[in-house]
C-alpha cells in the first residue's frame, strides 16, 4: 500500500466526486479511479458505492477514513519535524472557520502566524460550522477550527476560548421595536424568527433556542437558513428577526438594527478547537501565539 493511494482515497471521500477529487490532486479522473480500485483490491473490500449520479462511502470506507487521515497527518508531521529540526517551523496548517464570526479573529491570527512563522503555509477552509469543525478536527482533515463553544469537548479535542460576545436581536429597519435601545426577550414571543437548522451543527442556533426556552417559549421559525450571512439578509428583507452575537454588528446589512436584550446577559463563546493527538509542527506554532494574539477573556467579560 502506498501513501498516494490513501491520499487519493481521502480526496474522493471528502469531495464525494471523482472529477473534483481528480482536479484537487492534479490528475486525470481515469488514473484516480485505477488507484482507488488498486487500494480496494489490496484491502479486499469495496470502499465506495458508485452510481452514475453519486459516490458514497461504504461502511468499510467509513472505517478506513479516520485512519487514512491519521497516516497522512503523521507522515506530514514527521516531514515537518525533520525540516524544522535546525530552523524555523515549516509545514501546512489547515484552519477551518465559519465566516461571519471570524471577520475579526481571522485577520489577527493569520497576520501574526505569517509574521512569526513564515515557513508555515496556511490553508484556510471556509463555511465550517461547529459540529462539522469538531468532526473534521477529530478525523484529521482540519488541524484546528474556529467554532462556537457550547458544552464540553470529548477527548482528544481541546479548546481555547477566544472571545465572549453578548447575544442581541437583529431587527429589520421597519420593525415596531427598532427604536428601542434594549428589549425583553419575551417581547419576541410572537415574532417570526430566521434561524439556522436545528441539527446540532450551529452553536449559535443552540444558544438562541436555549434563550427563548428559558423565557418560556419556543421560537416560531419562519425561515431556516444555514448560511449566517443569508440569515442577516433574510432579516433585512423583513422575513423575521434573529438572535445573533454583538460580534456581527460591523457586518450587519444597512436595513437592520442590533438591539440589546434586557436582564441577565446572554453570551456566545467563540474559540479554537484542536486535537491533542495532532503532532503537527504547524499546529504547535499556531498554539504558541494564541495568548499573545488573543488574551484569555476575563470571567466577567460579557463582550461589551
């Protein structure tokens, strides 16, 4: 078995499309298919269910994927450590982020990393939500990810809080409550909401539902949208209201207003998650600058 076979397998497993995987690996689709067939013959199993329209992992493929990631990651770490033994750290750091919640954090960390460790190549992966980020860090396809911190993280995952922001409500410009400086959460009981799907993937959606339920009601969801920026656009269009963190105030659409919620401050904790099993030199470089770039939030810091 060759490393390149595992690299080909991982590419197809992540893209779920032989054409896209071939483009990612800078090779033609036919040779890629041959590599996958050779790997399947070597293992004596079928790794993918193939049809004219789709590709999916078999149970054997699902079982192999985390180990394939681990082998590739370990080899990469060995190469990085060898090259870094007599100089500055090198290697590739694959970092996941969501977009809306990283307009402030991402520029700071990328600039600092490139300034301090110019030998580390940064591979940024957008559109990574909390549950997806945790899964991909665990299986090794991401070295680290910016995620919402809700609940505890099971080993081998570790996390570091970066910011703590107050939760408020975004209203369309013509809303009856738009002139208020603050409002009670119960005043939103009859309002239509625009929210992310209740699939456990979005930590902000989890927090928003908890806030409403603590106030004695379940939000009336008028529209479910996965893209955080599209949620704000839906609010601007008058589809409904949405609970979001103060972190998004600088990127709010013109036809919206963020209003504070009265009473006990509700906060959204944002941070970085990584695996303690990941021995990447590039990840170690990232972790070494976290305290300088993002001092730990004070316990009474509510994001004001």
